[in-house]
C-alpha cells in the first residue's frame, strides 16, 4: 500500500536564496545543522527534492546491482 505524503507546512525563500526546513520535518528525518542534502529538480522544473547523499548512494548501488543482474541474464541467452 502506498503511503500518503506528509505536509509539514511551508517555507519562504529568503534574500540570500535560503529556506528553513520546518522543525518537525528536521526531527522526523533526523536532519541536523551542517548535514548535506542533494538538491534535485524534476525534468519539468515543477518539483524540488532534497535527498540525503548516503541514501542516494545506496539507491544507486542497488540500481547498479539490478542492472548488472539484468545484463547478465540477457547475455545468457
């Protein structure tokens, strides 16, 4: 079953282009001062995603492994 998105409120872009993440979001996701986040925009420019670099790295490793397994099965034929 697909989980529903969680609405944490809104934020405003400041003079220097900075935004503040709501406290509850930072607490829930354990985001601390100084943590790095990757900023990714969808191809249409309508959605901005903030992603933990370690999470992204693990995801890419998993995808790479899956791709290699598929390639291996293709090459067996």
